[in-house]
C-alpha cells in the first residue's frame, strides 16, 4: 500500500455507487432526521475531516480521535476535522488545518490521494467532506486538550472486520445502528458511513 496505489484507486472510483452504499449504513435515528431535513431543507454548514492513512508493521492504519465531553458530538470517536473557515480555499484546506489544530500532525496537499463523497448530518447541521491522505511517517501528535480526549491509532483491517449492527442509546432511546468497534468505543453515524465508503474504494486491505 502506497501513495501511487491509493491515487490509482481513487482514479477508478465509481461515485455512482456511493449513494446506494450510504443508504445501507443509515440507522433509524438518521433516517428520522433525514426525513425531517428533506421535508423542510435548511442550510448545512461546510466541514471536512481527514482520513490519514499510513503503514506500520506491514498493516494499513489511520488516526481517529475521541472527542471531549462537550458539544453535539461529545465523546464520539471520529476523524480529526471541523467546520470550514472563510480563509479555507476548499475542503482540503479545512481538513488539513483542523488536523493540525486538533492533533498537531502536519499533512501537505501533496499527500492527499483523493476525496470521498460528502456526508450530510442534519442532526448537527453539517455537511462533511472526507479528505484522504497517505504519509510514509506520522509526525508527532500534539493533542488539543479542549477538543480531543484521546488519539487512537487504528488498524483498518481489524476495524473493517468488526462491522456489525449494534445498539446505541441516543437521548434516552435505543437504536440499532450499523457500526464498527474501535477499542472500547462504537463508531457509528457519519463516521461509520465514511469508513464504509473508504473500504469500498481501497478494497482488500
């Protein structure tokens, strides 16, 4: 697995199948909010996340974060990223800037291998653009204590193998959700949708 291989994967990526795959990853909780959104659409704020890929000990890995216990996504495991700022020229700028702010890792535009289709999240009023990059070496991690509780190095083959439908509790109500397991945490919602699409692009790990 290397930079050129991943670029070739994105060059042959069939975007037409992405919407169908995304629909299979929606939980009843998400479908409820999507129904409300499409019945009465409202503006979604632009945001971006970075899927930073690298190889360690012969296995493809990425960095995920557990967010602090504040905000609409409190305690969730996700990719580093956040909302777009006026100075950002595009979603790549947003993803790279937010990654530096949250975990201190500097990634260049030349490290970017592609982008996945954006994911709408009506419950938090964001539209997320996933940016994918590959680096030979991950730099030093400097965690933002205000935003990030833990930084997780994740083996993607193990993460992919953990896929199942699991119960999660949201606002006191339990839902069965398509999800992955990252350590002791369940990854679901937008992050799970992004992961499923990443696996579809990369193929066998």
